[in-house]
C-alpha cells in the first residue's frame, strides 16, 4: 500500500513555534527526512523508532543532491510509510518544495503541505518590530540573495528592491550582500536605510544587530560567522532590542 508524505514546516528553530498539526505529523511518522536547520530539539517530537534521515543543504558544505532527496521520499512512501519531510522555516519559502512535490505527483503519491513560521516573521518579532506600517511600509518582499551557483541572482528587480517604502527580507544573503548593497545604492536607496542582521533566529544562539545599508556590507566583509542569517532592510528595520 502506498504511503503518504507530509511536508512539515519546522519554523525558524524554536520548537515552541511548531504548529499543533506539525507536532501531530511528527509524532505519527514512520520516517522523517529533515533539513539541517530543522533538527535539534524539534526532532524530539518524532515518534520513537522512526527513521531519522538528514537531507539538509548548506552553502559551502557537502549536501545530498535534490534528485536523491526526491527519490528517498518516493521510495519511503512506496513502502507504505507515513513520511514527514521536515523543512526549516515555512516549507513554501525558498525551500525547494515544488521540486519534491512534482516528484511525488509523478509517482502517484499523495502529500500535504503544513505551513509554518518563516524566519522573517520570527526575526521581526524578536526585534520588536512589525513587517508593515500603515502609509509608510505597505509592501513586504522576500528575495533570495543566492542563485543555484551561490552568487547574487542576475535578474533581480532592482527598482522594486530599492523602494524606500517597502520592507525587504533577504534570505541566504550574507555572502552576496555587499554586491546587492552597491546595486541598491546605485538605484537610489539612501545609504542610511536601516538594516537588521538576524542570525540563528529563535534559537539560543540568536543574535540581532542594527546597521545601515552603508555599513552592513563592510561588516560582513570581515565577518567569520557561519550562522544561518537573514537581512531585513527598509523603514521598519529598527527597534528597541
């Protein structure tokens, strides 16, 4: 009998930010295929005896190929297993979700997607700021700072990204932010634009630091931190933390 796959969003790292549905699926799963950033205390909710398989991808580190991850999902489900694919943050935001759902659909395997807290929301909450503000920050945009090669994507909508009345969140952008900042400045975004650097959000290692568009690039150039991070810039990227 064919099994079923639940794509479970693990949130940014704090197990208390899991949804009730996420905990229920973890506690019932026969196998859990998890990302690096969705491991740790979150896996304590997995059923005793379940197969726990690390399939996470991290920049600059050896990682399973996407085809291999998709094949594991199909193989486990074909064995009749209840499978959880545990993805960090919200599964639908820069989580390569569609590649895996397409593989399941092609194999005739059913699945569900359980949403969760994305790190952008968690970072804003930790900093004590909203992501939107009436009249002055009516739009929120999420982008990735890295393409498949690890470099800054070359098809960015810079007019939108340089909008001073938008809140912009850059995922996976520490390595490329200097190049992005130069482009934003060239497109008219003021160098004093507030920026929040949020590392290891919602974990014991969480670190939040304020910069401006003109100072963060220089800071990152000399930084050695390999912590997962996102960068939030715009009129709301200040706060009282």
